[in-house]
C-alpha cells in the first residue's frame, strides 16, 4: 500500500492548526539537529525543511497551501495508470537526479553570540532629542556606521532639536548631518562618541534567516534579542523585514543584524500595539562619503590706506599720524619774531 505524500506540516512535525510560534520553534529545532556532529548530511531534507518553513511562515502562502491540501488528490478513476516499466524508469531517474544534483550551498553557522554582543555593546547607544526647555521629545537607538557618525530613525527628530547619544556611561552631543528621506534614516555627527563602526553588507535577508535585534535597556546596557526573519516585503523603493523579535516603544533606529553580526536593517518607530518593521539598508549605504564642507567666505582686501597704516610697527605713532593736522610751514619767517 502506497504511503500518503508528506505535507509541509509533516516535514516540520507539527499539526495543521499549529500557530506561528510553533512553526518557528519546530524549524529552529530541526536546524539545530542539522548542525550536530552526529547528524549525517542530508541536503534533500534540509531543502524540504527550508521550503516548508518559507511557505508556512508566510500567512498568505500558508492559506493558499492549505486550500490545495483541502482540495485533495484527484479521484482514483481519473489518475493515469503507469506501466511497471515506466514506473521503474521514473524511480531510476529520480534517484539519479538526487545523486547528481549539486548540494545546496551551505548556510554559514554564524559567529558566536557572545562575540557579536561584545562588538555591538560598544557601537550602539540611546539617542534622545530635547526641546529648548530641556524636555525629552523623542528617544530611539543609534548605531555607529563610520568614525564619528551614527545612524538612527528620523521620526521625532525636529529641526533645531538638541541631541545626546549615550553609549554605555558616556554622553556625547550630536547633530543631524544627513537625512536619507528614501529610507527614513538620519546620519548623526557625534562628538566624542568613541565607538566603532558595525559591519554592514552581506546577502539580503530571507525568510527563515536568524536575526539579532540590539536592545538598549533603561540603564544603558545593550542586549541582543534573537529571532528569525518572518518575511521580507516591499513598499515602493524600500524593503522591510518582519522578524520574530520584541517590539516596543523607543526602538526607532535599532539595528537588526544577521548571523554574522552584520547590520542588514534598522527599525522604524513602532505605533502602539504594532509590530516592529525594519527597513533594509543597502550594502553600500554606510560607505557613502560625507558631503563636502562649504568653502569659507573670502573677505575683500583692506583699503590701501588701511594696509599702509597696518604696516607701521608702532601703533601709538600710527594713531598720532592719523589724527595730526595737515599743516604746511610758512614760506617766510616774520621779522618781529
């Protein structure tokens, strides 16, 4: 008796009523098994697990897949009957395909979490904006992209507001140096921040990838929240990452890192009760050169009289010459003198 074809739910070992969290946990458990030294390589199963997770973690794709399962296979009377020789040939061809097909590229295991956390702790801080009265009007997260330059979400940064970035126990004044309206991110010139740039670039994030969100606690401590990329969506020229990481207020500008510790996206401000969305950062965005400084104004040369006066080495004598009356001596001396 032929066995029923395995569904995506069977591949992950979950029920058809499983929730999103169960799907993520089942996927992470199987991926962890693949990484064990005692687990023999199985590229075909790895591909099936990845495909199952991509489909079931996307609500729209999962709904379409469930509809196809509900439709069921075609009736037995309508199925084509294959001869034994043809069935054997198909089985042989399928075996050769899996034997000769190149194995899928190995997914890098990533760097140790402790190593990434140590690197992030010195390059991520809390940014606050103050009004003229000293009241806090906005709060978010900033991360270092270049020497003396950090990035954060532009939302809440009013023109002329005073900015302060706190990295650990250090507080450094900052100002908005550049605005990327397309991404909604601002570059900050930070004086005395003393932080190191985080690496950027790397492959574009995909559903199922591991991700780390850099959280900054109320006490200034930087922590990593581990999660998984749920899906990547597009909105105009921008791409957004939705990941299974905590969302909350004051996370605008929070960097999202991949398994290698590279910044791939930055969080936008979260509305109350909403989910965190991270805008994807182009690979070369952090390497864009700073705008050239405006040339200093050229002052006109001083008048000739002023130049001649400035050449006199004695300022008292120079002033006396300026105020002395211009009197000419008489041609002859009177006889009564």
